[in-house]
């Protein structure tokens, strides 16, 4: 696990032309957070549509799903979050479908591009990893699936409040990686009992593994998981799609933000 990504400034790796630099500098995430590998972006040093961290309203809310739009590449991304509840008898933590929210301004990309999809975890799980694919040049994020893991509790830590070093308590959601499953893509209009709900059919992860495209060549996989924590944010780099006539903004690059640690299970390039 390359812990250096938490503290070191972003550097371009001349010896590895496919490696993408971190989307965020060390002062753009919390002191307890760390970034997974970057998928997409290539060796881009700036993004015309900017770089953004998509988060839940509160650190102690769980990221329980992700809404995307996808055409030729991933056009749009928005996290879906929910407050947690605890069963008094069993102590189990869970979320309720009717309380899931996706804030109106908390998205990135093109709201009209591609087709809408929504990935939702089961109601005792949260997002903790991803499986993505990219093309040979690793310039664009082509497709993505999200992993869910069982919520096991809330971690307690500190975060810096200002440059003087003042801190305040903060919580984030803990998960068990051993229970990771893929959240299935469902229709944007799918509901259970009239409300957004988890526990929907799980997706087939193999659908995003390497495949051949007659025009764009081979697609390659990248997979990462947060270590014992749910995702605390989705870092995205937005830029124009150069593969068509419309030149719309798309989600060009992606990194998951984790608390404490992460594991890159399949790397975009050897490290």
C-alpha cells in the first residue's frame, strides 16, 4: 500500500507513461484520509472542468450508492448517502431507503451525457471499493463498478480545522472488506415499496473486465478497496471528451478517498 500518497505532492512519472498523478494535493483531503490509485487522466496536469471531491453532507453519514451516466465513457458521477441507524437489540448499523440523498450541487460531469445508472448497496453496507476499466492510453475512465461492504461501526479520530493545527473530533464509517460484493446497476426509476432501497440484485463484475473494442482497442482493469473503512469521498477530474463531435465535459479521471488506508488490488500500471 503506497502510503506516500497521503503526504507527498503530486509528481509526474516520466518512466511510466500510463501512470496518472493524484488529483488532489495533501491539503485538499483530511489528515486521516488517503487516495487510491488514479484511473484515467493519463499524464494530464490540469483539468478544464476542474477537480472536485464528492462527499456526503456529514463524515458520519454512509456513502451507500453512486449515480452515474455513461456513454462512450463515464459522463457524470454523484454519490448517494444516508444517515445510519442502530438496531437496539443486535447493535447492527443500517440505513433507510427513504433517507438516501444525493445533494443537488454534489455532482461532477455532464448531466445529459450517456444513460443514467444507479448502484445501491444492501441496507447494512456502504461503498468501500471499485473496479474500473480504462483504455490503453489511460486517458479516460471508460466504465466503473462499485464494491459494497458490511458496516461494522464508526471510527473516532481528529481532523485539522485550520493552519494553526487546531483539531476537532470526527467520525467515519468502518466496514469489513471480507464481505465486499458488487453493487448492481439498476434503472434510475427502480424502487422497492415506493422508495429508493438497497438489497437489489448484485451486478456481474466480469462485465467490466478486459475486452476488445474494434475502434478503441483493449480495455484494462483497475481495482482498489479502502482498508476497513467506507469511502469518504470520490475525487474526480472533469475535462472535455475528445472522442466525438460534441466535446462535452466528462469524468476523465477518478480516485476513491479512503480513511486510514487502502489496497490497490489491480494496478493501472506496475509500481
